[in-house]
C-alpha cells in the first residue's frame, strides 16, 4: 500500500486509567514490607541485635516505656518546650513579618537584620543562651523560639508584601484605613505563605528540641535518645525515634487541619 | 452632584527615568445622574483618569472638583476590569466589604449587601466564593460591591473587557437597567464603541497618548434603551462615525506599541 495515500483514522473511546484508586494501598503495603523485611533480617541473626533490634522488640520497649510512665514524662517535657518555643517564636515572627511586609520603612529596618541573622545555625546559639538564661527551661525554649521565629517572619513578610496591589487598591477605594488594609486584605491574602512558614517552623522546633536536649538536659525525648545510645539500649533509642517521627507527622497534620479551617475560598 | 475635571495632567516616571505623559490636560464636566463613557485607543490614559477621580493616583497638575457631594456618602466607588474580588471572602462579604470598613453595623451591612446581591441577579449565591463563579457573575459581584457603599459617582474601568462577547452583552443590558433604576452618576471607561454608545448619554473620545479630549458626542438615542437599539441602522451609523474619528488614533497607537515602548 502507498504510505502517502490518504487513509482513515478513527478516534475511539478507550478505558480510563485507574491507577489512582489503589495508590493508598501501595503506600501502606510499601511501609509494611520494609518493616517486615527489617523483622526478618534482625531475627535471622545476620546483624547483632544491639545494632538492629527487630521492630517487634522496639514496639515492646515502647509499650514498656508507656506503662512505666517514662514516655509520658519525657514526651511531656519535650512537648512543653516545643509548644512554648513555637508559640513565642512564630507569634513574634508573625508580628514582625506582618509589619515589615506592610511598611517599607519597617522593612528597611528589619530586613537587613533578618538577612544577617537568618543563616546562623540556631543550635550554635544554645551555649550563649545557657550563659544568659541558665541551664534550665528558659534557654531551651529560647533556642526553639529563635528557630521558629525566622521562617514565620520571612514567610509573613513575603506574603504580606506580595499581596496583589489591585486588591489593596480596591480596599482603599472602598474606604479602608491603612490598618484595615493590613488586617482585612494583606493578612488574609498572605495566609497560605504564612502557613508555609509555620510548617518550616514546626520542623525547626522539633529539630531544635532534640538537639537542645542532647546538649543541655537531663530529661526529654532528645535526652532519652542520647542516653539510650550511651548505654547501648538500642530498642529504647529506636522507640524514642519512633515517638519523634509520630510527633512530626501529627504536627504536620495538625497544621494542615488548621490551614484548611483558616484559608478560605481557593480552588 | 457634578464632577469637574480641570486641566488634569498626569506624567509618569518609568523605571528607566524616562517621563511619560499619560494625560495632557483633561477638561470635562460630568453632570448629576449622567452616564458618561470615555472612549479611547489603548494606552491613552483613560484608566488613569478614573484612578485620579477615585483618589488612588494623584494628578501631576490640575484638579478634580466634586460639587455638592452628599454628606455621609463616599465620593466614588470603582469597578475594575479584573474584578479584583477578595478570594477568601464569600459573595456576601465581598459586597459588604465597603460597609464593613466604614463601620456599618453587621445586621445593617448584611441587609444592604443582600439587597444589592438580589439587584445584580445573584440571589442564592451569597455564600459562594469567587473561584466558584463564572466571569460574568464575578463582575456582578464587583458591581454590587461598588454600589453597596452608595457612592456619589460610580467609576467603571473597562468592567466588561475580560468577559466573552455574549456575557458582555448580557451585562451591558443589566448595567443599563441598574442605572435606570438608580440614576447614579457614572463615569465608564471602555475601548468598545458599541458599548459606549449603547450605555452613555455622552461619549468622550480621547486621543492617543498623551490623552486629551478629542471630541464629545451626545448620544441621540432615547431611553429606556433595549437591545433592539443594537440592530438599529442609525446606531450602526453613529458608531461608524465615531470609528472614523478614532481609527487614525487607534492605528497610530498600535504602531507606537509595535515600535517598542
């Protein structure tokens, strides 16, 4: 047949892909498979239990820690430090970022300071904070607050400054005062960016609470991990890590729920 | 309520420091309850004129005088080409925004906003968010939001330019009906000749940049107007007469834009 001859081509219906539907199943299955493989390898004796105890042992240890109240005690301490530090830091970041984003004058003062101090690894400040505030709770809360401050301040500043100027114009033309423009237009418009900052701040808080407790604490999840490592109590060490990762997942989820409740009207 | 533009000039300074004259001395009087359309080629500064009237942009020289502004009313409210709705607010709270920032009690502002939502034909959509609405519905919200503060002058900056042709025609008819009920003073910017003639008492034709008043035409068609007017040969003739006056300006404006500005 002549390949250049006119020919007929038909577009027909074809079955729709259905990959999406079993996606969640694959996800849980992959996690289960890794845990199962870990159990098998650990039980086979190929690796000494002190390096890699099986997940079942870690789970038993976790249950034991929970029953003895050890879990609640150290988790409570860490949560208190995180909660207070995160609230103080992100609150301050929100305040500073909002006004720096809304006013060129405030930004001129704040922006160079932020840019100069943002890159400091916050954990490096801990010895200084201990010197100033003592080895107690205050220094640990302070280092977390500082860590949470920056991403929220930078996010709020970018979001507030990036508000569609047309929306600001509309508000002014309808009689909004400068403060009303900030709180009724710029702030709600910046919320998605602010939440991105809050998520970063939550991750930073978790990182800093563990680091701070490893350096300067006698209790808390971070201390438990370090202490268990020193004593080669590997199941205890891993159990504490599991607790941390569950906490990380929960805090991300909580922020998502909050964001969905607060951020409105976007498709 | 009269608005007098007295030798209003506007010069912008571009980022590269070059000064661009947008408006070169506009003199114009808009009477109470008059519907005036400002027509001009793109980039002739007609939107700038509205922004100046709204107090959002200061004139470089000249002034705008609002004579006999009724007490307790804002001078102007503006409808924008891009709708510019607050995406996080429902239809109701978009429309009520102006009253909210003016400190009107909640019950009263909700009542007044609902009345305007009905007027623009959006009853039943009060609790929708802007992204759930079509373009035509969004601009209805924009119009209701501006009218809700009961401004002395309504400023409309190409309110229908972002809509498809059919929606545009439907909204033209609705705007006309709204105006005939309220008899508000309207200053309406457009680049669409048919739209200007269909809506306006007077059409002000601006020249290309720097904008100056080239011609002011009284629209000879009586009111109330209906869509039948669009099929009237007299209507077509009148529009064509404006086009012949505008054509050279539009051509020159287009070539200037092509030449890189």
